[in-house]
C-alpha cells in the first residue's frame, strides 16, 4: 500500500471519513478494510500470529500509511515498516 498513488490512498481515507457521516458507504469501506486485513493475515500466516497481533499490525500499517500521505517526511514510513519486520 505504501507504493500506491498518494491520491488513491487519500481518497480511501476520505471515503472512510465520509462513511462516518453517510452510513450507506460503511459497507464498502468495511469490504476494503477487510481485504487489507486478509492480505496482512495471509502475509503473517507462516508466523502463526494471533488474530489480535494481526489487528495490531494492521492498525500500525494503516497509521503509517496515513502518516505517509499526510506528512512532509514520508520516508519515515519505510523505516517504520522495516522496524515492524
């Protein structure tokens, strides 16, 4: 996700925020974030990681990506992802 277009990612965050005001969008956002969680779960499957730890990794990555697209220092994201590994 960190290599995706910043505009695309910003649009996803805007959609997530808008779903708080427009509940009819929530299902679509949930599907998007479920896909992200599934990808993380698959990536961590070989490490026998718990569901709770998968959720923590998801939250960390989501926060890092948000910081990357809203910060003047996006290179910090790569450093943080490296630390998570």
